[in-house]
C-alpha cells in the first residue's frame, strides 16, 4: 500500500501540515486535529482534479502516516501525558522535556528516537491489555 507521509509542526500561530512525498498536499489549523482535517479536505479536493493532475499516490489505496515534531507532540498530548510521565517512560529529564515542549530547545535525533520508541512501547503494552 502506498503511504503519504504528512509532517505536522506547531508554528507561531497555528499547526501547519504538508506531505513530504506529495507536493500538493497541505493543511493548517489551530489544533493538530484541525490540521489533519485540513489535509484530508485537501486530498478530497485534489481527487476532483482532472485525472492527469492527480498524483499517482492518490489513485487507488493509500495510507496516511502522520508525523509530529516533538514540540507539537508534547503540546497535543499535554492533556493526556504530562512531562513527568513522559520522563518516566523515556528516561529524559522532565526539565529538558519542558524545553522541548515550549520550543526553547530542539531535541537531538537520539532524543527524538528515545521518545518515539518509548511511546511505541507504551502503545504496544496498551494494545495487549484485555478488560
């Protein structure tokens, strides 16, 4: 299945989104949810274009992969996860995570991978729970 990789990042006034592998797909919104909805609207609009102008990836089945920068991720999930909990999951200092969340500092690639790995591990643990 073809994948559309959409990057969402927090800007000064809103969240911006763009597909890194399909030039025409963009979106924006006051929240991550609104930016995602805007991208989906953009895709539906592009599908109304003449066939020759529709990117090949949009013809047939495709999957959208949403990729957040660390600042956007921490802001988006702050009502669910706090820095103390993420620090416990990742082993990254809580104060450092606060700097990432505020945009004061940008995490190195190693730190980004630590956060991503810890969240995936948590997700897998949650998927294995039966109630």
